[in-house]
C-alpha cells in the first residue's frame, strides 16, 4: 500500500494539473487550518525580506516573493476567486478532492503567471511521523516514488536548512502538457512529518530553483 503522504501529494497534484488534460492555473487548497499569522509571537515570527511575503499555518511558516498568493484553504480560495475565470472553474472542480485530504495545510501560487501557462506553486502537507531522521525520510520517499509510474527522482540527498537536517528530493512528473519539476523538502517534526513541495515547469525550473531554495531557507516549524 502506498504511503498516505505520496497519495495525498499525487492526488492533489493531479487535481491541480490534470483535470482538464491541459496546463491550467487551478489551485489545490488544503483542509481547514487557521492561519497562525496573527497569533505568532513577534520574537519568533518570520520577518521576510523586502518584496517577500510570509505564509503561515499552525506549526509552520515560510516566505515567498510577494507575487505569490494563497495560504490556508480559505485564503487560497479567496486568492483563486480574485484570479481569472479558468482558475476559478478548475478550483471548484478540485476543491471536493482537496477537502478530503486532511494532510494539506497551505497552498500558494504565482499570481503573475501568464493565463495559459502552468502555474508555479508551493504546497505544504503535514502527515503522521514517517521517520524521525532526515536520512530515514529520504529512504521512505525514494522507495515510494520508485512505485509510481510517470515520476522520476532526479536527485535525492540530505541537506541542511539552517541547523535542521531535511530530506530533499527533486522529482520530475510527466503530464500530457509537459514535465513538471518538483522540489521536495521533508522535515521531521516533533509529532509528524512536514512536506514542502515547490513545483514549476521543468523548462522554467532553472529560473525558479534559486527562488525556491531561498524560500526553503526561510522555513520555520513554530
């Protein structure tokens, strides 16, 4: 049986990208989680650099360029509603699927993407503890992806985000409209595992990678 972490990621990604068989800008908002943006302590809360925005849910926060919109499920839906017609339409189609995935916590997308392009996005999931170590998480993730058709692990290693060891995978996903490159970070938490997934078209990945890596360096478990 596939691990629920991989199932949640794949189902959410398919709802986002493939429900119409074409590149689209639909969102995969998460289950109802209240943002911690207003309640976090000023001494521990992330202060992004100028031109970047903070995104937070209970237990987690990161920063992204201000062109990204979204947040928890309600914030993501509000951002979608402000977008173009096709974004709204695809969001309605995928919403019921996403609501069933309790692992989803946060979703943001590039609100400045061209209307016809695949939308660069960042999703965050939280699941029960997979392994208490980054090395163990790397083994779990590599094993799970080996069972999935259409997904290729390009790179897999343990890296440091600050003083925290995390499992980092780069995964290519084949879809009818092209290849999407996903930059995964698996973070062992106190009571579970966090997965942060940065996704962009593979053809654009070299431009997005330094932005994703800078964003990953801002990740905090709160």
